[in-house]
């Protein structure tokens, strides 16, 4: 495969807001655009926009109407983001374009950072922060994790956090936020390089990076302190470096291939799901390249005539670009296989229920058993206009993809196999949307968007770079910028709206049953008091209080399941069975922490004790909680306004008749 020389873009009149207008008007508009996209204006707009985002969070925390704080939030985001986005796409100077993209990356990082700048708030953040603290305090990796057990086997996040903490003296949380910001920016620039290589245009690279910044995971999910936010940067750079290596020669090709493999190794030790997607896309690209080579070989043989004079035309040899993709795939597969077998074998049992369960639920929905389905945004306070934009995102992406397919078909032979394969990989986004309707599949569907949007970004950049050549009727030049801004706004708002729900995005008053807005200093204090009096004991608690007890007091909290129904201590009016009492006692779960607010309102997330909770969607009767003060096998030792801590004496259950309400 011949190498591709990248040159600065010439001035593109088709992207200019002054195209097709008179000279005087053109000069006035050019001066206005220059002032609005100059660095003083960009910095002022970003600062004011970030301030307005902060105001929206203050409004949501004080219980203001959702319409008000949503409008305020998006006003701030659009004010901060649009000028930098415009400059990134229209600038002809590479340095200005790079700084504009960095500004876009910073602004898309800010909302999550302002959401909880000083401590973890999301469920996964508690797990990774606690893991990093344990690694730092004990001086070794692979610490057990009660919140997300699989985190123990993927120490990349904790190792990076510990290293930055040692080097800078920052707290583990601040170090983690710094790492996430760096990974966020690296992923954006990785998409830029990837699109620049494949579409042979720096402007196309900027457009692709901007489209990727609109994906539903980018602003909140992948900017939380967790392993995917770091591993996604490795994922993108593996593809970018492999693409560069496939077009390079000599020592540079070898160096780029090694760099791609090192990035793949970073993904392998950091996050399981990223590794799965990485192996999938590498295999797909390499397979497409091999199939294309075989097709060329068959065509070459078909043109050989036995009656022709002279030697036969030799059969084409293997494409070196294809070999690079196979080499990166092989190296990644070996690293992932060794890591799985020798370090992270529990990953198999951890991931299998999600995929299998989601397929079964989708099949049940197809068979019209509606009880297995879910209603999207049913419990959300999102305004109707944001919901409408969320629904438009797959439609707009589908129309863009269809148009790109029609244009690519007319340009057969122009684009390389890996360009087309990566674009096709982006189409994975569309079947993933179906899995949102399956409770087990919704989590995986949302997590797939950070990967599939790499391909969609290439499709969008290819299409928008060629916007004036789409055919008739042509869009007048004066309408191109307003239409572009409207589409950008819809994709931004709708994309974020399709990601995390309101309690994850906005701080608010205490609301029982959310990972973010159920956290309280009361639970942290109780956990620390219990740890000080009894040591690192094992306790039974609801899934929201458990976050505080594990993260801040290092207590070991039970993980209830149908085979270990520890919820029966609270979610039933009867004494636990002797079998359960035996399991709890044998596993040394000798304490019970109860938050009485579960009797005041149902959990926002639906359950108090996770999947299998017998009172899912309902409040826990207060009688069930009060009876704990009257049973012989539990004695209250700590009380606060909302929390009660009991010491369990479960062997007494074998000596007492079972009691009920």
C-alpha cells in the first residue's frame, strides 16, 4: 500500500460563511467571524459558559424545576463549546486547529468534573477510588474490591493513579481526575489523527474529532474516574497507530507497529470490555483487508489468457497494510489471552450474564412478553425537547450513514480497505440501540458507543468534508452555517440525553435510591465509627449505603443474590431461614446497617438490594425495620437520624422459634 502524504488543507470556500456573497458583505462577515473566533473571544465565551453550567448545577441542587436547570445547562454548554468547535473545523492553521480541539475537549470534560470535583459520586468511581487508595496504602496491585470485584484483575487505572500521586503529591482523587482529563484529550486527538490519515485531510480530522465529542458517553460516562475512560484512549490510538503503520515504510513502520501494540497492552491491563471491542474491530479490519486481497487475486487470474504470449502475470502478493493489521491483532490477542488465563479468568463469568441475559430479554420482547421490556426515560425528568432530540440522534446518524454508503459506492477503488472497514464498524451503533430495551443489555449498549462512534465519526467527516458535492438541490451558502449549527446542537443535546439519567448528570436534593444523590455524610460517619469500634468487619447493607461503608470505612459488605438472599434480614417480616443464618454466620457477616429512608420512598433505581430484591419498586414496610429492635438475634448498637446499626447473633435462630409480624 502506498503511503499517503498529508498536506495542510487549502482554503475551503465551501466551508466558509462568506461564500457566494458580495465582496463588501464578505469582508464584513469575515471580520465578524474573525473577532468571534479569536482567542480572547473564545476564552471569554468558555469562561462564561462554564460559569453558567455551574449555575445550572446550583439550581438543580436547590430543587429548581427541571426545565430551568436544563435550559441553563445547555445555554452554558453551547456558549462555551460552539466557538471552539467552529474554529476547529474552519481554521487552516494546524496549531490553531489543535488548540481549538483541546478547548473542545476541555469543555466536554468540565460538566462531569463540576458535578463532583472533590470526591467520587458515581458507583464505579467509588470502586476505582477505593482500589487506588488501597494500592497506595498497601504498596501492591491486585487488591480485592467489594463494589466491583472484577476491578481487582485490571489494575491499570489504580497503577496510573498511584504513579501520578507519588510523582505529584496530589490526592488519589485529584490524580485520577488529572488522568481522566489527559485520556479524554488523547482520545479526541487520536480520532483526529485517525480521520486525517484515512480521509487525507486535517479538516476531516477536526470534523471527526468534533463528531466523536458528541457521542453519548463522552461528556459524562467516559469522564468519570473509571477504567473505560482511560482504556478508550488506548483503543483509539491503537487504531490510529496501526493505520499510520499500514501506510509507512521501513523502520518507521516497525516503530509505529510496536507503539500500537504497547497501546493495546495498556487497554488489556486496564479494561476488559475495551479489549473485547479492540479485538473485534482489529479482526474485522484485517478480515476485510484479506478478503479484498483475495478478490484482487481472483480478478488478476481471471484476466490471464492461456493463449497470451509471454510469461503469465504473477499473482499479487499479500498487501503489507493487511499484514500490519494482522500483526497488531495477533499481538493483542496473545496479550489478552495470557492476561485472561493467568490473571483475569473471572472475567468470563463476570461478562457472560450481561450478553446472554440481554439476548434472552430481546427474544422475550420479540415474542411479545412485555414484562421483560423497559420503557425508555420512563422515570426521567428530562424535558420533552431533550427527549425529542435524543430520539432524533439515531435517525440523523442513519440518514448520514445511508448517504455516505451511496457516495462510497460511486467511488469504488478510491478508499483503502481499512478506511471502509472502520466506517462499517461504526454501523454497530444501530443494532446496539435495540439493546436499550433489554435491562441486561442497556448497560453494554451504552458502553459500546464510545467505540462505535469512532466509525461514525469517520462517516460523518467523510460526508461533511464533501458536503457541496452531495448533488442537487444545492444548499445556498448562507444557509449552510445555520443548518450545521442546528444539526450540531441536536446531536450534542440528544447524544448526552441518551446517556446517563438525571441524578447522574445533575446534583440535587437527597433522593433515596440513586448512587449519586443518596450519598450522605451520615453514612460515612456511621461507617467510620463502626470500623473504629469493631474493625474491618463484614456487614449487610443496602446497595446505596454500601458505597459509603466500603469507600470510606473499608468495610466488607455482602452482595445479595438469589443463592445468598441476605436482603431477607430487612425485606421480610419473618426471621431469616436457618440456611441463610448459617451462610451469614459462616461468612462472618455479623453486623446489619439499615437506612430507614427505604421505608419512606421507593428506590429511584428500582431496588434496594440489587437484582432479585423481593420488594423491587416498592417501599420497605416500616414494620419490617422496627421489628429488628425486638428480635433476640439482633441488637442495636449505633443510631443516627436515619441509620441503625445492629450486631447480629445469628446462632440464636437455631434456639428460637421463627417469628413473624
